[in-house]
């Protein structure tokens, strides 16, 4: 039996986050979550890889870091982007 490759992608197999909740995260922070981007540049095109129970934690995290992101973007002139979200 062949062992799995070390860096192979394993999709989330549990109960996925509900699409309408995903949409509310993307709708609230659209520049942070590029879900339509090229998979070679962002893994957000694969979606949110965690169960629905993580939604409230992720929402609170985004709210907490929002002032820091604004400060970073203003100071650096660069845009903040989440490249992957998973459990």
C-alpha cells in the first residue's frame, strides 16, 4: 500500500460551512477573501475548508483584526488578502 504524499491536498470531508454563511464573510470583507482567484495564487478558490461550527470564531477573528488590517493597508499601501481558511 502506497503512503500518501507529504504535501498532497486532502479536501475537508466533514460537514462543510453553509454557503450562505460563507457568502456573508465574503460580502462583509470582499477584498480579504478572493474566492474566484487562481488556485496558483490563492487557495480561497477551493472555498472555506472547515465545518459550520467555525463560522462564529472566524467572524470574530475578522472583526478583531479589521483595525490592524486597515492600519497595515494604510501604512504599506498594499492590500491584505486571506490565502486559505481551513480547520
